[in-house]
C-alpha cells in the first residue's frame, strides 16, 4: 500500500525520463549493461507506463449541481431585480443565415451562485480574487436530510458535523464540504423554498429554510474546509438575524455555494468538485456552474 503513492508520483517522472533513458542507456552503459538488458529495461518502463490509468473521471459520471438561470430563478426577496434575458437579435439576417444574440441582467445573489468572502468581510476576497485551487478538488456531500428536510428552521450544528465525520471516517481538511438538507426538492415552488410568498423587506422575518449554525461554521474554519455549499437559499438559515455563518466563513476567506441541486444523487459520498463562478471583477458573488462526480 505504501508503494502506491510513491508509484503515483514517480510515474510522471518516468514518463519524461523514458525517452532520455532510451537513448542514453545504450551509450552510457553499453560497456556495463549488455544491449539486451538495456532494451529489456526500456521495455519494462514502457509496460509500467502503460499500466498508469487515466486519472480523469468518466465524463458521463459528472452530475450538474446547478439550477438553470431563467424566469423561474429564485432571488433573495429584497433583491430589486431578477434574471432577464432579452434578445439583441433573433432571426434571419440580410446575409441569409440565422443569427441570435441576447443580453442578460441579474443580481449577483440568486439561483445557483457563489458568495465571495467580501460579501460579509470588508477587504477579503472578491469573486475574481479566489484562486482556482480553492474551487476545485475533493469534496464531501454531508447528508443531513433526515434532520433538516422536515424542519425548515434546522440549524446544522457542530455536533452534526463531528458525528458525521467520525461515523464516515472522513478527514474534512482541505475538502469542499457540501450539505444535502433535502431542501432542493422545494425549488419549483418559490414560497415553499423561501418559506414565504412575500417580497421585499417584509419577507425577511418570514424566511424559513435550513442553514449552518455559527458553531458549525467555526468548526469548518478550524478543520480547514476549502469551500462550503448547500441546497438552500443561504448558508445562514432563514431565521438568522446576524448572518454569523456568512461572517465566520468569510472572515476566513472560505467561499460559499448556495442554491445547489442534485445533491441527493451523491448524498454521503466522496466526490470531486468543480465550482467555477463567472469571474466578475470586484464581485461579492457570481452565478456558479458547479459539477461533481463520485470518487
Ligand atoms: Zn449569496
């Protein structure tokens, strides 16, 4: 077992050294190593190389955790706008070919999107300042749906996290941690998803959906989580007044992914995650295309 990681790192080196080995060995070691042995060595290196499996996951295995942006996209009730897609041109041109182009307009925080740390932490990273290495890599989908699905005020606690990671024997350090609360199933009904049909400031006290507690957020910071996401409108629960999960995570420059979907398909699984937001310069948030595949 110890040899496996060594082999993993040595193989790429072998790959680059092989041509050199092939040409140099007969010259350098000819008097010492007979030609037959030289080619045997090269051949065995080739066989070793051919045993190296491709590391990129099967393209068919990737799951889209993203809601489409359209007229049904759910925004925070105090957002003045929603998603608009207006045609600039659509139809036959004078040149006799079809052409279409549109312009879109939307607030940063709606649909499947990323919150950048500067959203709640002055001077911390904006969307464009977050490095790619923080947005891709190994992740975990923590299934808390048995507790959260029928409780729209559920707060994911420190205890939930400690218990889950202990039970599953998973190390959270350096991982992208996604929470499946079951709330994603309510997306098609805005009132059910937000907890209220209201819009504007009067909607805010009536928001009901699960989220992460302050202590839960602190736990994630302390274990060194890379990014955090969930299938609800906000990383803080609907009834939050102080948005402590946002504030704690963003103070540590940990971005959050909100309004994810299809987490049910990979609940309780280790995954690879690719979460790439539109690179909005200075943005506090951005629409996010996020995909995952089981490891
Ligand atoms: Zn947001």
